């Protein structure tokens, strides 16, 4: 029996993709109770990268990218700000990325949006 949840599958795919691009994975599923969760926190080139992973198994409804709403972006921003203050990270040394994964018949389409404005 496969007990891996859909969002876990997406995160595993994203982590493998990031590692192939030389990102150092630091934390997964960082939660800030009042606002949101950051799926992956990684480091690359002296930058702390906060990554939201969106995974879709079907193209029936909406694309992974369409699920990133202005309200969600505000929550991501608050969570990132909290993390940076807690860990004493300079705000000019961070970026927010989105990895959108669309499952295809025999593979996955991975699209990496870097330095997304929030």
C-alpha cells in the first residue's frame, strides 16, 4: 500500500530537482502557526531560498501556478519574515521561489520560478 500523500510526492520531486541544481536543503515543512508553512528552505550562493511546492496529478482543474493567490503570498511573506527574524537572516539575502509540478503520463513537468515577488 502506498501511504505517500500527494503533497509529499511533490516535495520529494522538488527536493531531487533542487539537489540536482546544487541547492543545499536545510529545512522542510517549516510551520509558523499564525500564518503558513514553507515547504522547503534551502541555501544557494549565500542566499536563503524559501520554496513553495505546488503539485498536480491532473490537469482537470487548475494548474499548480494558479493556486498561488495574493492571500497565500501575504501569508508566505509573514512566515518568511518570522523565520528571518528568528534566525537573524538579512532580508536582502533571501528569495522566494515556487516549484510547480504537473504530473504527466510518464514523467513530471517541473517549472522553477525564481525570486518571485511577494
